[in-house]
């Protein structure tokens, strides 16, 4: 994969005050084409789809959003990181862009937020793609998340030190090392005394994820559930249950991929996503 183009090299960087916060996103593709919004996972950022988005910018109007508390988007003060907060941002972003409906492609936390939004606002969602995401987070995982969120942000002396320390969570991956270095650099902020990652710890400490299981029957959009074959986050039996709970869903598996399947197997993921979007949009 080394040497391929990153989506951010050709996308426009946009910022606007959305729902009371300044949000940032990458935007590419023909104006007026069917809109598709990519949503990253927790502690990640818009560039998580930099190896996926180039396959879609000729046919679709694509955005990859830095969700509140992540990347170049503002941190919520006081902390407001419930699923409802992320969903309200999406509704306000659509109003800003003048979009009546859009497709949502969400990985991990982004998939959870996409499920909530698609259930609460079914008339605004043209397609839903849930990428290795659970409808409900187990209590022990929420406890670990909140414990991590209490730790002060780690400060690195140099940019290279920060890049070398970059790790995924879960850590298992087959991703191209050049892609991981790109993600690390794209997620850094220079501050007094060194470099830190662009992520609000309060997003973990104050995270309030909704239980999406009872919401899923409300989803009306054609849907695709994608899991990594080796993922510990969305087991095969849970993926099947998720596909059955969403009225118009199908389930596919990316062979050899772990949880971060958009990094492990971007071409395989794009190869699954492209015919789905072409068929339903």
C-alpha cells in the first residue's frame, strides 16, 4: 500500500461552527452527488479513512468528519459526549451543508453514533454502514474507558517520539506502517513543552453511549454491517444478531482483518462498500 494517495491530499479542509462547536471535516467529490459521511472511532480522527475515500470521490460527495473532541474539532466544555450529542452535531452539520439525506459510514464509536442517528432520524439517512461496531458497550469496557479518560494527556518531547509511541486500541493490526505513521502525524498538536494527540480525554471520562439494541428496528435505510474476521470487538454471532435487528441489513466479513479494518484492508473494505453504495444511492 505504500506510496498510494491519501484522501486528505486532494480533499478540501472545512471548518464551521456547528451545534455550538467549531467542527472540522475533509470534503471531496462532485457537488450535487449523493452525499456520504464517514465517522471515525474513539480517539481517532477524520484521516482514519484516508486510504478508503479516494475510491469514492468520483461518484459521491464525501466528507470525513472530526467528531467533537477529536482531531481539529473543538472540545466540548463542559464535557458533552453522549451519543445524543454526536447525533445532534450530525443533524446540524446536514443543515449547514444543505443536505436533506446522507449515507453514514461509521467505524467503532462512529458506527455506534451512526446507529443512533439512523434510528432517531431515519428520514435523514439514505444508507447505513456499521463497521465493526457494537450496539451496546459492555460495562467493563466503559469503566476502562472512563479510567483512561482520567489520565492527563501524555506529552511527547518531539514529533518523532510521538509517532514512535503511536498504538492502536485494540493494538492488533496488519496495517501498512506508512499509513500508521501518517495517522500519528495527522493527529498531533504542538503545545508548550512538546506534542500531544488531538483528543479530549473527557470524551472517554464522560462518554455516555446509548444502548442501540432497542433502537435498531427504527432504522429504515438499507444497511450494511461489516466486521473484521479477527476482530475481538464485534464477534461473528453478534454481527449476525446486529444484521437481524436492523430491518434491511446484510452482513459481510473482511478476511484477515482485525478491528481497524479500514486500516488493515482498505482495498477489501472499499471493494465491499462500493457496490453497496452504488446499488442503494
